[in-house]
């Protein structure tokens, strides 16, 4: 099955057998794998210890816990889940695994990455292929540096998908849930919730130019007061995705900024500003009557003649 999401194409490949994996490597590496398989059988993993150790690492601090999740808005709805950082923690603590991800091809329009996870203890392997576009919005090919960055992002996705396909979902969910509870912190009362919410909104505004109104839309709410614990976790997941390069501000905000409501609000704002400017211009213009000055008058003390604008007029009393 192939999933296409705005430049991403993720394909689940046929699961390779351990024999097929071994046939693709040289003799020295084969000997190394044989040793690893033997070691895995001699020292089988402890599931409870793996889970406890993974949770301990994931909740070591809020920064680590926040890196364990991602959130990417797609089609007006957020897609959330465990990130590649959590996959690395779980793979390390689960043990007796070989995991790799590498770019296998770069075409004119895409980079292709393959991620493979091999459970040495159970002789179970999974491979995922991820394709990511290397074209700009105008259809031009990325620079070499950007292609490398895009390839690394594709590797991260392939790695994550492969690990989570091998490690039981119950283990992943338990560690992921612990990390989510850690990042939201103690929100037991209204004051703490408001403080955490305001901090999240301020961060998005300062770092990415996303307004409070847009943050509310990202959370799928109508007012700021509806943003609760789950929505704060969602915002932190979006923040992590932006930080990791899984998405961009344009990708996140385009569906909301190009909606009918957003365009209508923008037009209303432009019309309102235009009306205010016209009113201000009228108020600043001088009154027509005030600009006409009355003619100056003067009387000649010797002759008694009335002088208007420097011209002497006859005195009516003479």
C-alpha cells in the first residue's frame, strides 16, 4: 500500500527474510551478523526492562519528552504520533535489533530512502521505502544541499516506520503516552492551564508569525478558552515537527490562510482600514470657508478715506 501526503510517498515493501538480507552483504559482515544473532539468542531481551528504561529516558526532561512526538496538519486535521526520536530510544532499549536507513536513489524529482529493521532474536525483518519530492513550488530542482537535507528527512521517516513495524505497538503506545503526559506538565488547575496555553501561543507568534486566531484554528477550536491539555500537546507536536523539518510553516498554515473564511476576514480587514483612512483624510482637510480671509480694512487718518487691501475707497461722509 502506498500513502501519498504532500510530497511524501511511503511504501511498505515485502518483508525480506533474514536470508535475503544476509545475501546482500559481504562475508565479513555476514560473520558479524552471525555473532549478533547468536548473542541475541544467548541473551534474550526483557520486555518489562525495555519498557521501563525507554520511559525513563523519554521523560528524563521536557525537551526529550517533546521530541518524542510529532503533529502535522493534513487536510485540515492534525496527524499525530511517535517521532523518529522515540523510535531511536525504543530500538536502543528493545535490543537485539539491527536498524538502518539510507538513500538508495535520487531521481530528477524525488529522493528515495529505504529503512530496514531486523529483530535478530525473532528473525523478523521489515523494510519501508520513502519517496520525497525535491522540486520547488515552481517546478525547479532543489540545490545539492537541500537535496541532502531532504534525503535525511526521508531517512528519518523510513527509520521510524521500520522500527515501529517491528516493535509491538503496545510498547510504543505506553512510552509515547508517558512522554505526552510529561510535556504538558501539571495542568491540574485553571491557572496553570492558562499559563501553559499563553506560553504556547506566544511561542508560535514570536517564532513563526502565527497569530492567536490561527493557533485556535490549528487546534480545531472556536475560542482560546477551548484549548485544553490535549490541544497543548498537539501544539507542542507541531512545534517539534517544524523544528525537525518534517513540515514547514507554509505547509501547516496554507489550508487555514487560504480558506474562504480567512480570505473573507482579510477582505473585511482591508475594507475597514480603507474606510478609516478615508475618514481620517476628511477630518484633516481644512474647511473651505476657513481658507477665505476677510479683506483687511484701514482708515487714512489725514483724509478719512477707507483703505481695503491697499486700495483707498471714497469716504461716504464726504
